[in-house]
C-alpha cells in the first residue's frame, strides 16, 4: 500500500478544489492511501480580505517570518509517506505565510525528511521565485523535490490584477464590473488537472519518479511567461527593501504600509507596462538566456 500525503492551505477554496481534482486519480486506486493535512494558523487570516490585513501580512510574508500553526494530527506525524503533494498559494512573490510557517516547523522536518515531494502552486501569474523559496525550504528539511506544477490565471497581467483583487476583497469569484473574465485558475484548467494526478499515480505505481517532471511539463504543468519572470526578479529586490524598512520601523509601520500600498499601485499600473515593453524590445537579444530560463524554471 502506497501512502500519499496531501498538504495545503486554502482561503477561497480554489486551491482545495485543485487538490481534490488532481488527487482524484490517486484516490480511485485501492493500492494508494491518501491522507490530507490542511495547515491551520492559530490565528487564521480573513477571507475576503480587509485592507489592513491584506497589506499587513506583507513584511512578515516576504521576510519569511513564521507564525504559529496548529500541529498536524498524530496519525500523520507517526507515518512515513511514499509521496507528499504540497499545494500552496503565492503571497507577495513568496509562499503563503501558513505554508511557509509549516515548511519552517519541526512538523515539516518529521514529515518531509527523505520523502519525495511534488509542489503545486495556484497563483495569479508570478510564481517562479516563490518556487525558488519553497525549493530552498524543502532542501533544508532534507526532502526530495521530484516534480512541480504551476497553475496560474492565464488572463492578461493587468486584467488579472483587477479580477483577482475584486475576488480577494469581495470573496466572490465573479466577473468584476460585469465585463472582466472570471478570476483565478480557470474551472476548465482545474478540471483538467486530474491528468497530472494520473501521471503522478503512474510513476508512483512504477516505483520510479525518473522523467516525472518532463512528462508533467509536456502536458502543460508549468506555464512560463518570460517577461513575468523578469518582473518577478526585479520586484523581489524592491520588496526586500520595503519589507526590511517596515520591519525595522515598527512605530512607523502603519504609515510605511500606506506608502507601500501607493508604491505597489504605481509598480503595477505604471512600471510593469514599461518593463513589459522593454522586455519585448530586447527579446531578440536575450533569446538564448530566456530559453535557458525556461528550461530551468520548468525543471526542478
């Protein structure tokens, strides 16, 4: 009997839907035992978000400062799993605070050590450097990353800003202002994610994960938009400055968070279109490096 552990933290329920659909081929097999662990913060975050909570989590999230989480059930801690499927959201270009807190915990040491792990992210569109942080945390817990799946909102960057923000602050997955597309990972893509579960189940049954990531990528598991990876890298450098500044000035925190909000608005609506244009102009000159980037980020 193969044992698989599904780990996730979901606010809106979308990531849980992805986990349910993707693991359905594994659940249908009698020779595979599926356990689930939903990470629970001792003080959970609101959904829909309010303004102060949404921006208030930025400094600690980016700086990877863990929060207190409830322990996993003993039935999970006492078992050794053949595979872990780790689902996570991206918050401020980083793994969500609950997932990051788990990855830094002693519980993760117990669960992940010497265990094959597939990471699955559900994000607006910038996931690449959040995955780098997740990879580093897994390595520190001596886990083995054997696959990665990155599901995104495939709408145009600035369109997805409007739709996802409306969803986060309204709590409803709706057409913002009646004209924009639905936010988040599409229902069609979520439904079709069962194909990744089938690929994972096949490799688990064959007792070999060699070639798993290659097969996942061939089936569309990792969307790579090179200009978003470039913006992701640049934004990480600027976020690092803001995060340190806010954390070092606790008395000025409310004011600095308001300044960060203004910066974020300008970065999204003014700077990102300029960067996007520059990236397109320089694309022919950077073609080879972009292809190397694609190979790297679609790998593990």
